[in-house]
């Protein structure tokens, strides 16, 4: 019965020669009852205390639980053939603030957790401290890796944005040179235009440094925008 009910190859047996003590143990754990189908619902006596709740969850995991490879994603589940028992387990886990959910998979009912922090908390509740530390170490590594990737992606996006802006600025200046000549521009705009053409890869801050202390980064940006407006006006007038 154990293999069919729990969908597990292992069956754990407890032996005792004392019939009276056996009866007491079975009734105390809810395994024996005068009512039919004793395991149709969870016996409140089984999870009366905090230690009892921990033990019940630990047993439920040993009987029908599993954890996916955390390298691929965070997923922990408990498989049960009884919907009422699965629902009771989900309620018990949510009383521990673990955000458990329940789904039906074919003829089985699966209680699952998807958040890494909740899985860590549940491992602690079950007393699986070595697995907890292993998962925490992996979570730290994954978080650091994700953080580095975000920084790299952000830097790459900024570089691409700067390059795209520089290319557009140079195109505008070259268009002005072909149509009316850079020398026809006001002195400040001509100065910025020539520095930009001579330094296509320079940032706004670097251009400001080349121009001297009289203009800052925002000033350079303003002058380049003015050059863009002049180029667009020339294009429109064609």
C-alpha cells in the first residue's frame, strides 16, 4: 500500500512486539481510527504542536517530495494521491508563510513551492541544514552572476547609445560641411563640430575637456543638439 499511495519504491517499517503500545501509536498518529478511510483527512492530532508540524512536513517530503536542480530553477514539490491531504499540506505550509500552491497532475495532487527563499525556509523547518547551506551558496552565486550580467548589459546598452549618438552627430556635421560649410557656423558651434569630427569615439566629457574649461558636458551636448537642428533644417529646405 505504501508504494501505491506514495508513489515511492522505498517503504519504511516500524516494528514493536507490544500490541497495546502499537495501538496507542497508531491512534496517536491518526493511522488507526474507528472511522472508515482514516487517511481521507488529516488528523489534527498529528500536527497539534510545532514539532509535530515539522515532523509531518519532513515525513511528507521523505514519502513524496522532490527538489529540482536549482541550477535550472527553484521548484520543490510534494506528491499525494488524496486531494484533501494535499490541500491540508498546502494549508499547513502557508501557515508557515511559505506561499505553497496546489495543482493536479494526472491522478496525483501536487503541492509545490517556486521561490528560492521559501524553499530555503522549508529546508530549515525540516532540519535539512546541509541541503539548506548548499542551496544558499548556489543562490548567492546565481544572484552575483545575474547582477554582473545586468551591469554588463547596462554598460553595453550605454556604450551602444553613446556610439549611435556620435554617429548621428558626425553625419549631421558632415552634411552641414557639404551644404554650407562648417566655417559658416557661429564660432562656438564650429569649434565643437571640428572637435567632434576629429574625435569620433570621444565622449561628451572628453570633448568638453578638449574645448577647455569654458564649457562642460551639458554645454557640449547643447551645442551638438544645435548642430543637429541646423542639419535637419537644411535637409528640410532641400
